[in-house]
C-alpha cells in the first residue's frame, strides 16, 4: 500500500486558494480529500430540512465533479471524527493529515482529540490559517494586548495588510496532479443522514463589483440589492477571504471593514473564550434581570410583534435563512431592549435559522445589540423601529414584501409601547450595572 496524505475539508469548501490543501498537495504524497458530516453537529439540528446541510451537500457534489475531471474524488463520510479517523488510518497508509484552523470551542476540542489519536498512530495533524487574514496574536495593540474595540483594531489590521503577502492566493492549481488517482466514491445522500432536500436557491458566489463599489451608499436599505449576499460563501469557505479582501481594497473601504469585522470577532473569541460558555463579554451584564416572557418571544420569532420592520425581518429570516444586516440590528435591539429578553435567546434562534450562521459574528452582533459586548457605545442606545423604518424603508417596500397584511385588521397591535419600553430597559440596566 502506498503512502498518502489526507486533506480534511471543513469550513473551506473549495479547491483553489486553500491553505491547508496547498500544503497537502505539496507534501510529496498523493492527496485524498475527505469531508465528515459530523453527527455531533448534525444531531443537534432540529430542522431536518436545514438549508445549511443542503448547501454543504451541493458544494461537495460540485467539488466531487471537479475532482472527477482530474481522475480523483472526495471521500465523504457520515459519523463522528473520533470514529472515522481510526477506520481511515486502518484502511490507508497515511503520512499526515492536513486541515485548516477552526476557531470555535467544539472544533478546537475535536481537533485536539483527532491530533492526539493520530499521534498514537505516528501520524501528524497539520493545521493552517485559511478563513481569516489575521488571527490569534497577529493584530495586537502597541502594549501587546488584544483589541476590544473595532476601530483601532481595523487601523492596525490595515497597516499590517500593506504587506501584500498576507493577501496573496495559494497557487493550488499548479499541484492538482497530486490528488490521489481513484474511482468515484459515492457520497451519502441527505436522506441517508436523516435530512430532506430543501426548496429554493442559494446566493451566487459571483462578486458583483457594482454592488461593492456602491456598498457604502446602499448597504443600509433592505428593499434594494445593496449587499453582496456573500456571507454564506464566507461561512463555508466556498470563496477565499484573501481574494475578497484584495477586491475590497480596490473598490470599497466600507466593504473591506465588513470583512475585517469577521477577523475582529475571531480575535475576540480567541482571546476571551468565556463568551463561548454563554457569558457576556462584559461580565457585569450577566446581572441584568431579563423578563424572558415566552409568549412575547414566540411573537418575535414568528414576526407578529406589531412592529412592521421587526416582523418583516423575522419573516425574511424564517423563509429564506437570510436577514439584511441593518434589520438584524433592529430586531436584536427590539428583543433585548423593548422586550427585555435575554440576548442568548435571540442568539440561539439566529443560530438555528441563519444560513450564514457563524458563532463569533453572531455572538458579537447579539452582544453589541444588548450592550454587553466589545463596543465603545453605551448601553442606552435603543433603536426606535419607527425611525429606522423612516430612514431605511421609507416607501415600505421591504416591509410590504414580508408583511402583506400591513394596515389590515389581521395585523397585530404593537406588543409594547416604544417610549414605555425604552424607559423600562434603562431602569433595569441601571439597576443591574450600579448594583
């Protein structure tokens, strides 16, 4: 049996400009790419028509087709990494396993477990930076401490990125001959894993330069196509962050900042791991006495609060798995500030529904909305949904798309009065933070 290298796909579902795959292809051994539909993750998904599972399955089919043209394939397994790697190392003579860094706590523990097992078999696990431009300790303050406010972090990030080597693509295609030559191996179907196919299409991964160029002016208006809709591709790595950052540098500073926010939240997760245990970034915010009214939470989830922009956003999310970023801020502020419902409830609901769900960004966004996160603004920022509507959906185009019964007897009365809710939340926060 000839020795091979294994490349383990996770959040990097592409053959081009993929750091770990590049190093595997240069290892000197034929490379067998693998992907594991991880039961530890899939078993927690309540919705068996989860669009994310469909997206991954579709993408793996595309990768399989690309590899078939090179006389190779991808080995797709359904199970847990701790079960699958022993059988792989038994079946193949593996020189080393290559993969890319993943920053979430489950992934960190999973990789350590695989690394320790592989070492007992004399096989090393090599991991590389791929889904961020800068990670861990690469962007620190002059004092050597992690940044906790975005603006100074982004300044330092841009300063470092003047060294263009950080944004250069890996020339993987030069080494495509090094994939293991093997017959096509059939993938498990969605049904094999207890899931069902979903209707609808996914956003294109084409970078539309006209949208990027006009991003600063149009990104806040949910009724128009003013955002790139590339977040799902960044989430699963079907596009390279290096390629996008290079494009952003030439086209839009505002869009580049959005990409830098991803790195910033990865940086927060790395340096402040207590947030992955369900804790507020600023620990004093764990003292807030939330109302946590389950009936009101259900109305928020279902888009029946009587606040049209909130309801439109929630219905868009429930129907498509996407919500416009401006609207995400409005609905998150509404849940935490108007209804005084724990931000963790909203965070968990978004985690279930968002196609582009990413723990660090989702957690960062929810903590920002509730005032408990790493943000320079004070906690008494409370979005007024009516003013947000006037500014960003004045003609009610977005709202009418998702709330067609607006202005009819079928549309509910507001769940709470804005002025009353604002006063209530400020009282509750002041009491908790002074205590």
